[in-house]
């Protein structure tokens, strides 16, 4: 059982860390201290729900409907491209204030919607959580313990991003830092969108 738990924790932790768009968005929210714990909670719930469903056979249904992934692919390209453009515009204009806490905050509803969109409109999320993680879990002695380990990895990682970004907000709220952060996020979002466009899934 311990081996299954550690496999879920370590291997799935690495997969979760690699989902760049979700991580970049949550980190930017944490640095702004803009409903970042809500974003972290949504990322955790979405991940745990998806790879738990994957362990119960939803992956087979997904594979039977490749057109669904293709639709998600192009929705993801459009949405990630839009986020990239926004980030590049912010990077070029800079921030009007120095302190992260003084930035005009968006509503909780807007943050929740964007978090869900970043998470659910990225086809890579489905490939990782519904296909790859269940494939690893199917090889484990105890699937339930494996899911517990994967869930722990999600909670630890997104919790760390939310806490770490918020803790460093006072340092990273300088105008130059904001420009760099927005630029890096824009590059990451654009890279993922281009990858989906030209390389598919």
C-alpha cells in the first residue's frame, strides 16, 4: 500500500507540475493575492475529480470520442492565445502601482470562471488525468491508495503555489518584476497554444 501511495505522490506529482498553463495562472493570482486560495482549491478539486474518474473507466469513453478532444484542442488554443495576448499587453504597459495589494482586483466570479477555463479547456489536462495517470494506477497493487497519493500531490503542489506566490508578493510586486512575470506567463501560454496548434495532442 505504501508503495502505491508513494507512486501516486511522486509520479503524479511530476505530471501535475508539468501542466504549465494551470500553474502559471495560479501563481499569477497568488502574487496578486486575488482570490488565489479559491483558484488553488478549484485546481485541486478538478484534478482529483478527473483522475479519480479516469481510474473508474472514463478514459475508455474519452478514447471512444476523439472528436471531443479535437474540439477541446481548438478551444484551448483560442483561450490560451487570448490569455497570452493579455499577458503581453500587461508586460508592455507595465503596472500602474507598486504593491500587489493595490492592484484593482477582479471579482471572485471572474477568477473562478478563468480558473475553470484554464483547467478544463486545456486538452493536456485530460490526457494526463484521464489517460496517463489511470494507466499508471492500473499497474499498482492498491488503486485507492494510489489515488490518495495522487490527491496528496495535487493538494501539496497547488497549496504551495498559492502560499508561495502570496508570500513573495511584496517582493514581486515591483514594476519590473510584474513585467517579467507577465512576459513569462505570456510566453508559456503562447507556447502551449502553438504546440496544440502544430503538434496536436
